[in-house]
């Protein structure tokens, strides 16, 4: 919440040594906030100026005191934290420099730390008639034995203000004022899409009336399909926000144990309004988006089990395939034939063989996955199947009930995951150009299979025709698979009214090999103190053993985890490291250090562990980003092993993805915001317009009753919106009063 700038760096990767910076884009929080709809544009890169690459804070105490008929400006430079690393070791050698009226005083140099503690008093004598216009400047520098010292940040104070009120606290370090803008496009440009959304989340009791109204929509549906709060929400929901709203609604009803009635309600509304089965669920309606997000939230482990092995093989084999004559490049086939380049016909024949091989494995994995599919997904598909079959019972529409299900499962779930595996956490990196083309062709074929071949031969891509025989031969398997998929008991546990969690407590959320550091005290070279172990994470425990097949496991209860944080590179001269701090039953803290293979894996593990420990009561506010080695902490150089951590923890910082924990208050707040934006539209359409006398006189009795029901439902919803708005205003008023009171005393700006 307290960030000031968002920066993007473009680097030139070097195999040896540090990557070179090409340029950067830095956006201030105020600039992003000023664009309510977000930023979406090309922005030129600016040069990377070392004097602007500052971070961290400094703790100082400044005051003017009277001593023996003279005034003294006392500068107590206490400590700094989270300074930028300037040395190859991942640390700095910081010292503080205080400047005033042409005079300069410096503290001692603290070697190899980003968390120095000086605790030094530097004093300036104020002569008579000294102008208060001259500012006091505190700078932090990294000392270098060879070459120039590196700038780490500065902060300015007004002497006039200091003579009135002394200051004490933590202050953010700022860069030198930059006079250089972007390089006019000489360094290139990035296209960015950035939006900042900040909101106040009220206590749960304030959202309960809104959640009750939403639940009432699906549990006691009205005879008029457009008078429920959910129907009114869809009406005022913009196309851009519909996916976010659908995600929040799915999670709200999952938390209420009512996601199946909710999906059945929105699907029934969609089916009832559709006259042509060929257009069913083709729009970005609330029903379409809700089913799509439901599959991501509930079915992602199932998706991984079905596709991950095949996707990994496609990435590893890197085979060149192409069917489009306009894109075939014979020169790229020399890897296949060492004698000479293949002809166009040979390339198409080879590509067809490779693609049908991959497709065969994909289809086989899907159609044999009935028992792996979560029961709650199967029940949702069964309900959808019945609604479509009831609405389109004609013989010529017999495929509609299959296409409704396969349209979601194949076109909106399996095919997108094949096309961009990284977005579904199937891979850490995006595919290269060649592999990406293979995935695109496979995704197109899977879409055609999901459409039961209805569009074959009608599109512009006639070069896909060689795959048509395989696609047509798979349709029977897919129909049989869908029949088995919906052959599930609706009274099973999936339909019970109980809160639902993203994972069963003992289900594995994330697993894989990591390097764990051996017990402390071993005097070995750092790289020999790490051993490869296989880790499993569930909602209950973090476990590891020598291999996935190893029967003996060490297990750490999730409830004991207090923090999971990054580790500075200088702690063990190793990159991509994290630490997991636990509090044992006796109250003693212990830390385990783990190394990941790359930064993406590190972020994924940090996020996953933080999500399962989000409700722990023992979370630590501070930690040490270093390690206790050689009788002191490598980060702050403190010699007391039990001293409080020198850096804040980041328990709430996670990757925002499908596995985010259920948070009813946050989800309800987003729904409220959408309703607030559409409040005037609802009032004008259903209250002001419907209440005019002319409209009432021209309406029949049935129309009057329907209009009255709409007015009542709208009025009830608007009342809940008004109550929530009043609660927000009250909280904002209290915050302003508290801020005004705080302004009366010295404080951190």
C-alpha cells in the first residue's frame, strides 16, 4: 500500500556478469492514480541514471538546542533500512553525509550491509543572523575503495521548521532532482497497461445485507427474470468489468456454499433468452464469464493433471510444424533432414504427423479424465446439460446440450491453456516463436473438436483441412466423454450447502524440487550446504523428502509458519532464495532457507505459501532478510541473534491469480462499487420512469404488477447501496479527524 513508484526495466541479458540496463520507465503513484481508467499506451524508455536508483528509509532526530549562549543544530543519524545494493555482493558500504550552509559532516562507514546502524550525533553551530532558508540535507552514500562513491538517496529539511518543532522518525530517501526526460525513443519503448485500484474494505457486517440479497436471487428466484438483484447487477455492469464481477460472484457463492445454484440461475437466464442454439453462450454475458471463472477457480488442478505432461513434452521437443503454405520456411527444416531442406509437401506431411500425434495424446488425456474432474464441476455441467436439453428439445438441436458443455470445457478452458500455458501456470515462461506456433495449431484443432466439427470447412484457414479427419474421428469420443462426465449424483457432497475452499486441506497445492540448506553450523562452502529435496505444499502442511517416491517425509504445520520472505543474495552468495520462519510449540522461532531455480519459481512459492498462511495468528511484522552467520546478521550486522528484524515482512504480497483465498468482504466491496456506478441508471429506469402517471395508465394489470415488483426490488437494492455508501463516508470522516489530530504533533510526513 505504501509504494511510491512503479518501474519497468529493460535489460540486456549477459551469460557472464550482471545484465546491462538498456532503459526504464518509472511511473509515480500519483500519475497512475490520475488515470482512473488506467494507462494503456506506448511509453519511451529513459536512461538508467544511478543517482535515481534509490530506495529505503533513514531514521534521524533533528533539533536546535541552546548551549552556553549558542545555538546548536543537533543531527542524530540513527540508522537506515532497505538501501539499494550497489556492490556485486548484493550489499553496500553505506555512510551518511549531512550538509548545511557549506559545511559537511559524515558518519562512519558500515561495511557490507543494506541496514546500517550508525547512532552518531553530528552538530553544527548556528551563528547569529544565520538564515533559515538554507536547508539541511542528509545524504546516504555507498563507499568504494576504487572509483567514485555511489549515491543511495537524500532527504531535505527546512531549518526554519526545525527551529520551531524538532523532528524524529523514518524518512524516505529520494533521488537527486532529474532534469533528463525520456530519450526521445532512441532507447525504444514499452507498451504498458497499468491501472491502480485502491479501496476501503469495511467490516464484514456491513456487507451482509448485500450478500443476503444476492443469495436471495438464486435461492428464491422471482417469476420475472429481470427483477432480482443479480439481474440488476448484470444490467449495470460494463463489458470491461464483467469478468471481474463474475470472478467475485463465483467466489462469494463458493464461500456461501451456493455456487451450483448461482451457476444454474445465470445459465437458466442465458438459455431462456436464447432463440438460436448456435449462439448459446457465445457472448461475454455474466453467465459465460461466471462459468469460465468457475472452471479456473475450481478446475485448475484438474487442468494441470490433464495437460501438464503433454505441454512439457511439446516445449522440450521443439519440433518445427507448419501447415499454412504462406508461412512454411524450408530453411528451418534442416534440423529434421541433415542432407537438405525438405520440400513444402514433405514439411506439411511431417507437420501433420507431429500434430496428430500431439492431438491424439491431448484427446486421450481429456476423454480419460472423467474421474479426475472435480465433482462440483461435473454437477455444474449436468445442470447446464439439462437446462439446454429442456429449452431445445427438437431433434435437429440434439447436439446443443453437448456443445454447451464442450464450449466451456474445450473452447474456454483446455484450448486457452494450450495456447498460452504460462497464463495457466503450466509453464514458468512463455513459449518461443516456434513452439508458440505449434501450440496455436493445436489450440485451433482442440477448439474445432470442442465445437463438434460444426465449423469445419467454413473458415478462411482451409490449410487446416489435413487435420479434419482426425477432428471428425474424435467427436464420438468427446460425446461419450461428456455423457460420462455428467453421469454424477447431484446429491453428492458437491451440492451440499457448505462453504467451499479452493483445495481440500490435504490436497497438494504446489510441489517440486527445491534446494534446502542443511543445518546451520556446518563450515562448508555455501554451495555444498544445499541439498536437493522434493517439497509438497497443502493447506495443512509444508513437507519435503529426498524424492517424490521417498516414504519418510519431514512435515511443517502451516499454522506454525510466521513469515516467508526473500533472502538477500549476500547471505549465502546464492540468488533466488527464500526463508520460512516457524514458531514451534515452545514458542521458539526457527528458520529454514530454500533456494529456487529462478525468480519465477521463487515468486510462485512465496505466493503459494503466503496464501495458505493468510489467516495465521502468529504472523511476524519484521524479519531479517539476511542470515545469522559468523556471530552476526549479514543484513544489519547486529550481534544479537534474537534482535527484532530489520525489514518489514510482506505477508499480503502475493501473485493475484486463480488460487487467491476466498475473501467475502473484498469480493462484496467490488460488487458494491459496480452497483454504485450504475445506481443512477437503475433509479432512472425503474423508479423515476416507472412511477410516471402516463406509464401506469397505459399498462395492463399484469404489466403494473411486474413494474411494481421491479420497483420494489430496485428500491431494496438501492437502499443497501445507500447504507454501504453512508458507512464508507463515516469511515472516511473518522480517518480525516484522526489525520487532523495527528497533524497537531510532529510525525513522519
